[in-house]
C-alpha cells in the first residue's frame, strides 16, 4: 500500500521542486522505493524532442528515480501560466479521472509518493464548464500536505494566509519547511517562532541555498507520508 504527501507552497517559485527533490533523494538513499508525481506543469521547455517538464526532470535527476516523464507528470503545458489558462489556450484540460488513474499507477510502482502542486494553494487547475481547484485534487487523492515557505521577509503573512485558506477548505497539514534559510538570522528565527505560534504548526526542516541533503531524521520524514 503506497503512502503519499502533497507539497504546496506560499507561492510559485518558492522551492517546492527543490525541496521535493531533496525529500525523495533522502528516502531513496535510505533504501525506500520513493517516487514523484505532479498533475499539471506549465511553462515546459520547448525542445526539438518535444516539451520538457522541468520540475519532473529535476526531481528525477536529483533523486535518481529513473522514471519516464509521462509517468511523473500528466499534463504538460507550454505557456508559463496557471494550468487553467494554459489549457484554455492550448487545449488538453485536466480530467479528474485521468489524474486518479495516473496517481493510482504511480502508487502501484512506489511505496512513498511525493506529489508536487502547481503554484501556491489557490490555483485553478481547470476553469471552463468544469471547474477543478488544486484543493479538489488534494482531496480526491486523499493526501495530507506540507507547506514550503521562504524563510525570509514576508513569510509570516504568506504562511498564515496559506494555512488559514487550507483550514477553511479542510485540507490536513503536516507541517512547514522553510526554504532559503540563513542560520543565525534574527529575522528568520523570529519568522519561525511567529509562524509556529500563529498557526500551531511546526517548521520541521530548514533548507539553505544549494543544500544537497535535507536535514531531518529519516524516521520523521517517513512518518509524514500516509
Ligand atoms: N534552496 C535553494 N537553493 C538553490 N536554489 C534554489 C533553492 N530553492 C529553490 N531554488 C531554485 O529557485 C527556483 C525556484 O524553485 P522551485 O522550482 O523549486 O520552485 P517551485 O515552488 O517548485 O516553483 P513552481 O511553482 O514553478 O513549481 C529554481 O530554479 C530552483 O532550483
Ligand atoms: Mg516546481
């Protein structure tokens, strides 16, 4: 029976892919059969061999998964827009049944699946006659979540708003990981304290610039997956 966790963030480019790569790498180095899955990726690189989904390619390499792109990400859009808009322009809108089948397939191949979201937590995945928000996918896949937040200025606001929205939508949250953390920064220490007080959640790991290992006990990391 496969276990999973959904990775969201306080916004796009905050470090979901970077941190996910380190999480999957750590699990695999500990001998676990860990994989990666992403529903929809926008802004794929256009090459002569077709579209390259950067996030999936990156995690595949960092964590040495050795998986095919089509098994790692189901919907790949060229335009660097929210998936709902990319699909309006390019076609191929997200179908929940296809997502469920792709996730099920990934879950039969891996014991621990790290599922990366798109953008922040408020992300329209499809918005035509059918409407799918990111939280619908999290709920449909039955996943709990981790929030990636920047350690620096602005994170109290961004993290508390993210947590409040997720609680309003009844999405379970396991904890927060601070990215681009600087040891000894008075502000970042205070950010950790204030975010923990204001959300009741723990900042469970700190990732610095260009870290190559996630500094967290393997048992604690494994316990996040359910
Ligand atoms: N700790 C870090 N050290 C060095 N580079 C980082 C770090 N965190 C993120 N980056 C870089 O910053 C950029 C944005 O990070 P990343 O792609 O992980 O964000 P994301 O939240 O996955 O974005 P998206 O919403 O597009 O999926 C990438 O080029 C990534 O390699
Ligand atoms: Mg990403």
